C-alpha cells in the first residue's frame, strides 16, 4: 500500500489541494475574491502537474515501487 501511495503522491497531492481550495472558496470563505483566487491557484497547480506528467511520460521516469 505504501508503494502505491508513494508512486502517485504528486497526483494525490494535486487532487487534494485542488479539492481543499474549492471547499475553502465555496464553503469556508465564500466571497468572489476567494473563488477567483482559488480557481487561479487550481489552474496554476494543474498546469504544473501536467508539465510534470509530460516530463515523466517523455523521459519514462517511473518511481521505484
């Protein structure tokens, strides 16, 4: 189980932080500024994640299991 979590730790972190930002912007602090900041942050996180995945696929870099 730990090898599965360590292999996909960046994927899990990306989803978790994105979900937490949406919860923050719509439940905890529901203002227009918080929503815009949350979605801008999610966009930036997703762009970085896609770059990481493209790098991983291009160079066939696999996390050791």
